[in-house]
C-alpha cells in the first residue's frame, strides 16, 4: 500500500496555497501518515485531524494551542480554490453546488460558504470560508472477513447486505474493498469475479476524477459518479447488467424504492447507513420499512472503538441471529 504521507505530499500539497503547503509538507512523516483531514477555515487556526485526535499547526509544525497556530486568511483560501479549479472556478459550479470537489488521487475537498438559493435549492456556493481536505485511504483486505459472511457458497451469490456505523466509522472503506474483492474474485472463496456497479453519489467510494476511479474498486466494476442513488440504480439495471450494486448512505424514500427494484430484478445489493445500533435504525421510518420486509440478509455493524472500521457485529437479517460478535471473541 502506498504510504499515505507521500500521497498527501504529492497529491494534496500542490493544491494548497503556498504558506499552507509549506507547513503541511514539512510535517513529520509519522504525523502526515495518519492524517485524515486538513482543515482550512478563514481567520482560524490550521488544523489536521487524525484517528482519535487533532493537531494545531504552526509555521514550524504542531503547536500546543490554537493561538500559536497559523491563522488561515482569505488569500490562502482564494489561492487554494484557484489551484483546485485550475483557475477556472466557474467550470466547477455543479460541484460547488454539491459542496465538494474530488481531486486526483480520489481525495475529496468539502466546501462551506454563502449558499445562493434558487427555487428552494442551492444553486451555488459563494464566498467560500472553509475547506476540508479529506484524505482518501484504501485499506485492502478490510473486507475479507466480512465477505466470508455475506457470500452464499451454495447459491454462488452475494447476499443483500447493509453496513451500519456512526459517521467516519469505516463504512465507505469497507464498501470499497468489498467492491474490489467481489469484482476480482476473492481467493478465499475460490470464486470468479462478478460484475459490480457502484452508484457513488458523493464520489467517495471510487474517488473518481474526471470519470476515472482513483481508488481500486476492481477490474469488473462500473462506476456512476456524482449520480443520485435512486436514478443511478435504475440506470445500472437498464444498461449495465450488474450482478452486485454497491451504494453508500441510503435514507430517502426513492433510494428504498430503487433498492427494491434491484432486489426484485435478482441483483445483490450492498448499501450503508448511518447508525450505531439496530434499535436506532428502526426509529428511522424509511430504513425501518426495509428492515421489516427482511430485504437485507446480513447487517454489518462497525464502530470507531479500536479505530475506524472496527467490526463489532454481523447479524443474520431475517431472524436477527448474531453470526459474529467482537464482544464474544468472534464467531
């Protein structure tokens, strides 16, 4: 696996304003390697986020207090936006409306500023005051243990699966690796690869840049990037003949209806949802309906308890039987 610190220096640092770039690219290797986010906020301290904590950054590296840190200014934000857009910000108005840009390497830059609203919808973001560089990370092998529980050897098919975790709990990382394993054919199962379709509404699973996945999602995988989930699932069914469809963070009524269509068409679904327990999911009417109909054959629960992507529990959907529990030492 490529050193994450080198990826940041080569792929993200060239997109940062010079003063911010100098600070970030000179961070110690061990700190840069675990960095998950780089936060630029107007008139506030430069901060990096890493698993379990954060660091304020001064001109010479990490500092103890926000008052010692480098204070990001309007020029830093303006220059960074110019670098992100190739000095043609107007060409990225659709991405700005969505609130993020994807850059080479699959890294995602979230934006906040003044929303220009038209017809009750955000038309574009102006006066950008915050930028958040989220470092894209591949954890190859993250899905191997899970795959053994969601593959029906007798039928030769992937079971309908819902992955649940709190925000930044590792859902997207797991979905990405499952796509790769299923697409290429997982050696642990002795199966040939399957056709996988990813509907990547927020450009996080495959990290596409100009339509090309920047992260490894497998050789038999097609990606619909920045496409609404419901429309993307239906498009996949009509034109790409997937055997498995993978999508992130379902929660709207139209998402559920599209998933039902895919299941009735004989396509396996792997999706994710925010949550920390089955009880919490059942309090959300849209997801509760899916669970009551027993569409999902496997429920995978992740947490941050031992770092992002900690596998806590796997439940058999219809009967609610635990198949794996970290609390009881596994199976």
